[in-house]
């Protein structure tokens, strides 16, 4: 499903988690993607098998931080295989799967655009982006919960637990 198809159908799509009909879009900053979110249960994976919808421009997004390498160079230096799934450059080419490179320490989590790169096929890149977004969301929720706990403990010192 593309972003345009999702936009056209989102009012009729049901959440797999809670059954609510009508999904909302949300932007994913890493890679120019658009995700679906259920407004009722806030699930960011309300559709089976869909994490995000590409919107175009993702080729530029892959190159936005670092311009001094080519994916081919990265793949050759690492043995011509995807770091995640092990597909060879030749097999990806035969199956018409794109080849990219990814930072070992993602820029999204404070990595530098000069950090080492590893080869990724486009399929693994998509999966890793979804996992990175999920990790970012979990980290944000943990931070919010820690702030709530601190406010409750400040208002009720008897509840404070040693850390």
C-alpha cells in the first residue's frame, strides 16, 4: 500500500489491535515515510504487514547526511553482503532489491554522520527504520513515565523509592 492509497482508504481501514475504524497518518522523520496510527488505542502498527508507506524522495533521504561514499564501496568493503540478512550484492541485483548503507550508530540516536557505515539491502533498511522508530517511541514513553513518577514523588515524598 502506498501513502496515496492509505490516504484514500484510511477512513475505512480498521485497527488490527482494537477494531477501531478510521486511521490517522503520522510522519516518520527517518527516511521520509508516513505511518498509520490508530487514534483509539494509539497503535503505530494498526495494519497487518505495514509499518510505513514510502512517499517518494527516500533515495535523497538515504544520502542526506553523508555524501562522500557510494553504497557499492560500502558493500565491497564489507564482503558484498547485507549486514542484516546476508543477501549478496549480486542476489539483490538479480531480485531487483535496492542496496544502501546505514550508520552503525544511527544518527537518529545521536550517531555522527561520519560514523562507520554497514551495507543493508533495501528490505532490511525498511525493517530497521521501523524498529528504530519503535525504539525512539519507547524511549520517549519511558522518559514521560519517569517525569510523571518524579512529579508524583515530589508531591508525595512518602512514596519516594530509593534508586
